[in-house]
C-alpha cells in the first residue's frame, strides 16, 4: 500500500504566523519549519516558482527537518510556461540555450545523505493552459 503524506501549502504564510499556531518561543524561519515538521511530514514550498532558491537556502530547509520529511516544491515559473522575468534567473542561466533543469533540480532538491526524505517538483495549474496544452509541453 502507498504512503499518504499530510501537510499544508506553507510553513510561514501570514495567516499561519498570526494564528497563534506556532509557540511564542519559535521566532525564526528555521524554528518555524522545525516546529511544523514535528507535526506534518510534507509541505509545499512555492518560493521556487518565483526564483530559483540558492542551494544554501534549501540545505537549511533540509537541516531543519527530520528524515522522511518531503518538500513539494513548485517548479520555477519559466519551466511551467508562466510569464517570468529574466531578472529572476541566476546570471549564469541567462545565455540563450542554457539548461534550466539541472540547476533548478540541484537547488530545490538538495542531496540529503543518510536521509530517506524526498522532493516533489510540481507545476502549478493556470487557467490560461488547458490539460491538452500541459500534456504537449511535458
């Protein structure tokens, strides 16, 4: 039988922060993620949709979570067909013909030696594209 993972769309959106769900002693992003990960085993990270996160950022996410924790990372907007500013690309990826898949995967899915957790890259749905258009673009 398959594994069912449970989580939410973020660990740090404004409503969560204002809700009182986090203990008052938890004041840092790493602390919030660690607290979140003590109660859920999956979270969506949409930051990668807007800009490719630095490997140091995603490594910090990995360090703040236990083995088995999974990040559902939204794919970078350029990979999903959404309008994306060239300024959102790292400088070394701006030349024509640059391969975006390898650096994006390395940044959003850091290696986690001795951990069994994973990373799922997703493509957010947009009303401007039909299911048939998504199938053709994959």
